[in-house]
């Protein structure tokens, strides 16, 4: 199931108010929460944006319609990030239908809590498949389309402050998966630097989404560990992603950037 507001190639030059005009972005897990905020921000900055969703079909189509109503271009593609074949096909389809690919945002992720003594191996594998393997799969697929007709390319992954700090029991596997992204980001930055492609990792702390609401049962404990005692808004994460996706960040690569209100300070 997919929807596209316009499928012609995008090649208009950028402008100060629309720094991503003429660029095409692909966002995994873009129908809700942080992902939807990223899709909206990249579209607002002028990019045509393709994004995947797994089961949130209605929000995905609503997001496409909203972006089209604002004069933007969007493409929603159903693909489970744990399915390497489906994810690769979605990347390839986005590049084909939108004419190119310049920006990849690896946003899709899962957080399964459990004590190490009883954590199910199936949950361990699923965490790695979505949080780590899918990042590699999507990046491998995306970079085949980057740098065509120019050296511009951006790969951005949404990691977590829990790569640096895991203050509660039950999050060892999740923390491990996000720590793996730190090393993967550094290595891929070396691999892709000669092609002019930057690779960076954004590490949020608590963000106000339906999965982690600012008034949820753990919010008080989270805020007590932070220098800024509040959840972030998804738009704040999207703002950092937009910077890394834009032309002003050309010398930033291999970096893991905290946006966690001092959670890891």
C-alpha cells in the first residue's frame, strides 16, 4: 500500500528558506512520533520525502495528505524494517519514483525491556534486526543511489542516550543495540567519506510521544536524572536531523550527538 503526492524527479535548486529544495529523503518508521516530526520538517525544508511504516497505515496516509496540502511531496511505503528484502525494495522504489536519493534517516526502532536472566532470545534477535541490522541494510541500499550527479549524501540514524547511560535494570539489550550504532556510524563515515557522504548518529533522551509520554509513569524518574527536567518535543529532534541533513553540516561526520536534556551529563 502506498501513496504519492507527486512522482516526478526533484531537481530544483535550494534556497535560504528551503535548504533541502531539490533533495530527496527517505525516513524509516516515519508515520508516527519522532519519525513523523522528521518527515514534516524535511518536507518543510523543501525535500521530497519517502517514508516507511509497518502497521500505521491511516497515520501514514494522513501525513502524505498533509504534506501535499502544504505544497510538498511525500511517498508512504509499507515495509517492516525487520524484513531486509522489503526494506531494500522500499529504498529502491523511493529512488525510482522520486528520481534520486540524497538523505537517509534511519529512525525505526524497538525498545523491549527485560531482565538479562529471562530475556527471550527471539526478542534479542528482533531488537538487533530492527535497531542495528536494518540500519546497515537501509544504508547499503540507499548509498547505491547517492552521489549521482553530485557528491551530496547524508545518512542519519536515530540512536539513544542509552548508548552512554543505562540507569535502570531491564534495558541492557536496548542499550547494547544503540551502542552498536555508535561504532557502526564511525565505521561507515570512514567508508563513505571519499564519496562525500556524511554519516551521523542523533541520540535523544526522553521524547514526548505516545510510546513515552511526558506524563507517563516513568517520567518523574527520567526527569530526576536530567539537567533539563522535561521530555523533548519530537520537533526538537527533527531540528537536529534537519541540520545534519542540510548543506551547513558538510564537515560533520562520524559523530554521535546527544539531544537528551543532560540525561547523560
